[in-house]
C-alpha cells in the first residue's frame, strides 16, 4: 500500500500521521488487545457525541496495558504502589509507573 495515501487518509480521518497509526497498531499487536474492545470502552466512557481522535484511542490502549500489567503482577503491589501516569502525544505516548521498581518490571512487560 502506498504510504503517502495511507498517511493522507489517516491524517484526514484521525488527525494523525502514518507513524502515529503505526505506533497504535504495534501497541495493539504487541499486547494482544482487541481494537473493537477499545472502541467499545471509549464509547461507554465518552458517549457517542465525543469526537474520537487518535490520542483518545492511544490513551485507552495504554490504560488497558497498564491495567493488564497490574492484574498480572498483583503480588508486586502488596509491596509497591500501583500508581501510574499516562502521557499521550501521538507516537510519543507512554506509561510511567511512579514506583521505580514497578516501572523497571513494567518495561519488561
């Protein structure tokens, strides 16, 4: 597929560039997250009249990743904090756990 065409479509529909969309797709694939589940969660949380953009979708994916990490590592949080922050700015988006030990473990998740 021509990346210029894909980039133009992505930018016009989602307000994002091709690399932003690629970042989102890689997050979904890497963490085995169903895109339909993400969109359903957004619709439930933000109602249908909310304009959905790429950052909203990325935020919801990152939130799901953090929640899955916490669920899979619940024993870690008996000793450490489960507080985290999500920074969303297109492909520069990321999750930061406030506790350093937790964040180190998360980086390998």
